[in-house]
């Protein structure tokens, strides 16, 4: 592969997606309706609209870093690769393809999740269980819903409450919570009676139920909400960054997104409307001034910025990666 032609990042230009290389040159001209945010296992998902007679159809496929594209007209949808497999849908049923883009697990499931820790959630007869990478059901479909396995525990919904199972399908932590998050760094945020706290992998309460909302720990800090404002605590439950932000996200690569001026009615969403986004460091200092309407977390040193029908990236100094934005 010629390095200067190797695809690096997707870009959005005038409502269509293409790809640039590390020299910031456009290698694939913007022509796709949608692409996944980054390359995973060497591929990005690509989507465009194909006119068939008098109707239009979304067409899905994959592009690798050399720019080689494979389109699959029979797919209803296509997902990113995780642990060597990607979720696809054919005729309303879900299965998986491998990195050779061949069917690895036949599409037979009502719904499915990505693989993590070698297992994926699948739905059969309106109940969720888990399969392994050979497509064998290893945890029978019993649950109303399942999350992915994280740190050997999977969050499941059962009889309108949430708990955690191990890879044998046994409840390690009983289903007693109103809502909960995945485990991260040995702790999970859980809610009882409208207050959030944190438990360990055996269900012991580590940080008491005193928060209005809470997120999983990342890089040693957990984002918490008190009286409508967000800040951060350490694993002892001590506030280390005062709750003064209208919204705050988990730390990634040493920085965390925060929002000033978000609409209070939508602060509970993962990406609230309104306000401006910036980044904090782990000391609580503003590292990148909030000036962005829409921005992603950092990944491999860059965060994506969306300006209407166009995109750009910033580095960790807040400098725009591309010279053009329209």
C-alpha cells in the first residue's frame, strides 16, 4: 500500500462523505451518504443511495484503508467491526461477517449487538441471550435486554429491573436496580430510588447513592450530576472537579468534553442540544475553550467537529486539522 494514499479519516463536505490521508489530501472524493466515524479492524462502513427504477434504496458496504470498496446490495444494514466480526442485517435478520467480508454467522437473529469479550448479545423470540464467535448460543435468551460484557460482567434487564450476569449466565449481582451502566475500572454506576451511586463487581456499594446522575469511570474519574450541574469524583467519592458544567462526558485520552449553555430539558441525553462544547483536563482546567456546536470525543489524537453539512478535526491543542470547513 502506498502510504500517501492510505486512508486516514473520513470527512463530510457539502453533505457527503469522503476520505483524506495523513497529509490532509482528499483521496476519496465525498460521495457517500454515510460512513462510520473511524476505521475499525481496517474497515469503515459506507452507505449511499442507489436509485432502482422509480424507488431509492440505501446500499451498504465497506472500504479499507487502501480505498478498496465492496458493496453488498443484499444488506439491509451493516455495522462496524469489533473483535474481527461485523454485524449485518439481511431480510430483517441479523448475523455477522468476518474480515474477509464473508458470512461468519448466518443471519438468523431478530436483533444483535457487537462482539465484546468474545460474546455478542442476540435476540430470539423477543428475549436476549449471548452467542460465541462460532454462532453457538452460550447463554440462553432469557432477558428483556442485555448490554455487552465489560470486565466479565454483562448488564441485563430482567423483570423490569437491572442486574449483572457472568459468562455462565448466572446473576452475580441481583436485578434490583432501576437503571445501571456497564462496569468500567472495577465500578458501575447504578440507580435506586432516583439516586445514583457506584458498586463493585460483587455488588458492594462503594460510593453512596447521592447523585442525580452518574457515568462510568474513565481514566480514574467519574462524571456526576448534582442539582443539574456536572462535575467529577474520584473512586473514593471525593469531588475533584466541581459540578459547574451544564453537561460533562467521560475522559478519553486525557481530555473530557463539557458543555456550557445546554438546554436543561435535554441534559440527560448523550449529546444535549444547545450550548457550546469544549474540553477539560483531569485537573478541571479548561484545555480547549467551548466554541463548538457539535464535537466528538478524542480518538487517536483527533476529535471530529461538525459544521452543518461539513466536518473538520481538531488536535489536542484545539487546532483545526483541515484548512477548509466548507
